[in-house]
C-alpha cells in the first residue's frame, strides 16, 4: 500500500470511528410521546416551561425535543421498540409487559412516574351497578383492549371475583377506543359502548351527566393511591445519552414541584398545551382533587408486578420496583 492509500485508509478509519462514536452518543435529541388526559400534566408543564432545554443547558447541551401524541399502549410500545421513539408514556402494566419481554435484549425500564390518580370504570347502563353485572350485551371502551392499564386493572379485579383462570372474562367485550371518543360515546348513549374504563379529565366530565355512574375505581383494585402512568425507555437510550437523560429526569422532577406549588396555574397550562375546551374551574377541581398526586415517585406499581406475574402475564418476577426502574429513580422513595 503506497503512502497516499495508507493516508486515505487512515482517514476513512478515523471517519468511521468518529461516525460510530457520534452515533452511539448522539446527545442532545429526545423524542417523547404521550397520550390524552390530565395523567400527562407533568409532561405538559415540562413542555410549556421548556424544562428539558433548560436542564440541558446546565449539562452544556442544546437539546432538541420532539413531542408526539399516540393513543394506546400498543402503538406506544411498537414505536419504542422500532426506534421511532425514545420515550414512551403509558400505564404501569404496558411498561411491565415490555420490561418482561425485552429483558436481556432491549432491557426496557421505567424512567419515572407521572403521578398517582384513579381511573373509574363508568357505565350508562342502569342495570350495571358492579363488575358482576356486566354481560355480553355490554361493550367496555378502553384505549388498548386486553393489554393497556385499564384492561389489566380490570383483569386483576376479574381474577379476584372469578378466579385466576377466568381473568380474561371481559376481554371479549372490550373495545379499543381513545378516551375522548369513548367518553363522548358513553355520554351520548345509543351506541354499543355502554361502559368506559376512563381517566381524568374524562371521567369527571362524564359523571356530570345523570345517565353515567361509577362502577369501580382503580384504587379499589390496587388497595389505595397508585401510579397511573409512567415514562419508559430502552437501556440503549439510557446508557448512550447520559446527559440528555439526566436533563430529562431533572425536568420531570422540576415540573412536579411547579405543579404542587401552584395547581391552579398548572390547570391553565393543561388547557393551553392540550388546547382543551374544558372549563378552567373543572380542570382546577381535578388537579386539586386529594385523590390525585403529581409525583415522579412510583406508588404501588409492585401490585401490578406481583399480580400479573401470578396470572402468567409476566414471565419474570420482580424482586422490587427497582428491578424495572432505572437507577436515577432510586433517589426517591417508591413502591
């Protein structure tokens, strides 16, 4: 090999090395998806106040944030695993399912809680007073039938009532439908949707109508105040973007502090960012509800881990919540 070729080969090798390094540590970019509802208020405040960008500057980074909206855990998880998304937001069960299925491969784990809030199982069928009153004539609207937060919560309750072997009893009458559409159908009546496992703010809005009543709260199933939504990502993103990840986690913690310091202002942020048509007093009522807690610390997530493992949904048994949360979350108490 002559000197020119050796120089060219060396340059190409250096270029390739730099390319690999840049690809592996492409700090300064993050794509985040959320769903509909007040369960994502922490993210709304992060977005409104540009907290990721502010925390990034402390790390010497100009972070570009790509915000997206995806309805349902199935779409979330597919986007995350395909690499089309860096951070997904969904209920605890979908996160645990992905943690279980990717263990030893992509190693998906939770980043932080987005707060604790109850989800209500609602009905416009006067004959349905409890879960046991549901029949094949009813249709239950949920964001992700069979696999989402609401479906898994109902499965745990069903197992209590009918035994573990029959925990999927109501899956065949469950229909995947985004919360806004499901809530509208429940309130209007006259459609196949007679039941909706709802979430804030939709459940509050629906209960203002006399034809809608509550059957069950997720808190009843879980034994008290419990995390609704979590954020999660892959081991690859966590490890290869330490500064971006750190800025993101700090931004979440700061947003939670801002919400708890002034909940009425946070309610205004929700309406502005979500372009919501809900009356401000209603949103303020929801945000100030003592049943709701805006915190990045997980609460009672272990109930899902334990119950879903017992039902055979999860193959891997978690020793504690720390098994499926990245270590940055360990600085706060959790369960």
